[in-house]
C-alpha cells in the first residue's frame, strides 16, 4: 500500500519584523504568492492551486538570533514559473540577486536567486 505524502508547508526565518515585511513583499510581488496572514512577527503565504488542487504554504517567522539566521545553501525553495526572464527581472527589482548564471539544461531554464534576506 502506498501512502500519499504532500509537502504542504515551509518555514523561513527572517531578521526581525523588517525581514518579515521585506520577505512578504518579495514573495507576494516577485513570485505572486497570496498573503493569508501578516503580522510583525509572522506571515503565511500560499501558492495557487497545483495540478492536483493542492496549495503550498510558506510561513515567515521573525527571529533575532544570528545563529538562527545564518544563511547558506541549507534552505532552498523551488518554484515553477511561466516566464522565467520576467520573474527574474521582477525579483531583482525587489532586491534579489542571481546566484550564478541562468542555466539551460535539457528540461528548460533554471535560475537560482537569493533574496535580500538570504533565502534561496
């Protein structure tokens, strides 16, 4: 018997209330996620319906400890977008930067971006 498992949520840590607000702006205006809740210390956003009707939720939590905020390659989110070039340009205007060049593997275009809060 196969059990269906769906990744439904991720939590990203942000540098204080300013980090939460900046991240909400990025994910809402850069990637088009919908804001469900937003306070100084917490935000919840979600994607549009996936092919099976599921929605992925992204939570943003305010923290102050540098140990909790160390940014590296340990937290990476992957989004599929219809217009990669337009999305990269929009995200760059919101403070993100490309982490290497856009790649062109056999299955399509791929880019890696880092937000101004260090999220990949």
